[in-house]
């Protein structure tokens, strides 16, 4: 205990302090995330660890688009929906 964070404690897919750790980074979670070009589509990508990992007791009944939350609830602003 030296007061410094221990970044090696958690493994990809583990939940820690309300965070989901994913070794793939944003590419494993969001459809598009490119801060260099200011291009973002923060809907969940298929297979994202955030799908079904939300807390239903804390989730709003609808997501940011007004779509109903389903069970299990997803983490984030968007409820996952497969792309057509």
C-alpha cells in the first residue's frame, strides 16, 4: 500500500468499481470511437461486455433514444439493438 493505483489487478471482462475492463478498448464496446477525428457512435457493438451487465435497480426505463430498456439491462446510455 504505497498510495499508487495498481493497474494490473483486473483482467478483461471483470467488473471493478462500476467499470468494465475490456482489453479491446473502445473497439470492443462502441460501434465507432475515433477521438482524433471527432467521430463517435456510442451504441454498443455486438459482443460488447456492457450488454446485459447493467443494474436494473439503477437503470432508467428508457435509453437515450427513448427505446425501452429490456432485461437484462445494458450498461451505458444505449440499450443494445442488433443492426439491420
